[in-house]
């Protein structure tokens, strides 16, 4: 039988931290992620952390549209615009997702991130560790120049992750959250600031064959 990784090398892309393993979601992992979101929940019903309120969907549509979301990221990946989701494991336990994406990366050198964790495991340092993992892949592996992120002004936990990793304020905009105007805060982490905090206990494997698919010739040298 043919090996899908031979044609889609992201299936073999892995990031390892002392605590977490981040793996590209195949269909089984994508289904498990959506079942996790459905069973454990991602936030209190009275709060919405996302601009696209996908967590309001009811099963089984919640899981089905999630599968489509992961397939869409795969199908639409190209050098000009890509999103790489990672299923996050704390030991053997699937806990959530950490995504890394970029537009015109060859020109901008800029990556963005997005994430969620199952509610029961939030507030235990996993969010910070998984963001540090994809930042390591971006700066060390892809040669990124900067990372950006954003969160609603009242998402103190997400902002806590961001500021604890050294991002700086980068302005704000007003967003539509389920029909209400809310301030959306932007943050940026420049390469020089990341180098100051660079960790030596995060590793990744399987990136080399992904580089040409992302249109990246070779990572920059410091
Ligand atoms: C956002 C999310 C991924 C963060 O992950 P987490 O594991 O809960 O966060 P952590 O426990 O890693 O917190 C990391 C940092 O934020 C700080 N922090 C956590 N909660 C905080 C709070 N309420 N206020 C201020 N800082 C906070 C922690 O102190 C820690 O910083 P430190 O290491 O310097 O002490 C997770 O809470 C989540 O999935 N939330 C729901 C979905 C969501 O909001 N996604 C992001 C949309 S922008």
C-alpha cells in the first residue's frame, strides 16, 4: 500500500518538548480532536474566545465541520498561504490543538498562531508550552522573522500565554463577537526577542521534506 507521508510529508512532522508532543492531524487525530471539543468543551457557554464561534455548533455537525476545517487546511495549503495544525499530546493524552500559519511567508517572514485546549486541562501551563513549541519550529526551523497573534481583550489566559513568551503590544482593532463590538488586541514577537528566550529543550523532526511544499528554500542563519 502506498504511504501518504511520501506525498504529504506533514503527516510525519513532529515537535517534541519535555512535556508535550505535537503531531500533524491525520483523519483519526482530526476526529479525536473534534470528539474532545464536543465531550470536554473548550470554554464556558457564557464566553466566546473565537471570532468564528464554531464551538456553538451541536454534535454531530460540530465534529463534521471540524473535519472539513482540517481537510480545508490541507487542501488549500500552498507557499502563498498555509496553515499547519498540530494535535497536542500531554504524554499519551490528546489535549487540544496548536496551529501555525502564514501568508506570503517568503516575503513577510511572519507567522501567526491559534489554539484551543480542552477545558479540564486549561490553566496548567500547557498553552504556554505548545505555543513555545510552534514558535521554535517557526523561528528555528522555518527561519521566521516574527510571530504575531491576537486575542479578545477579555481573554486573559490567552493574553497571559502571549505576554509570558515575550510578545509586545502591536495595536488593536474592533471585532464583531456574536453581534457585539469587542476590542481585539494584537501582539508581535520579533526574532531578536525570541532569540533572547530561545529554548534548547524543544526539538522537531520531519521538517525537511515539508520545506519545498511551503516554498521555503532553507532556514535563515542567525
Ligand atoms: C488560551 C489557552 C490555549 C491557554 O492555555 P492554558 O494552558 O490555559 O494557559 P497556561 O496555563 O499555559 O498559561 C500560560 C501563562 O498565562 C498566564 N495566565 C493564565 N491564566 C491567566 C489569567 N487568567 N490572567 C493572566 N494570566 C494568566 C499564566 O500565569 C502563564 O504565565 P506564566 O507562565 O508566566 O505564569 C487555553 O486557555 C484555551 O484553550 N482557552 C480557550 C480557547 C481560547 O481562548 N483560545 C485562544 C483564542 S485567542
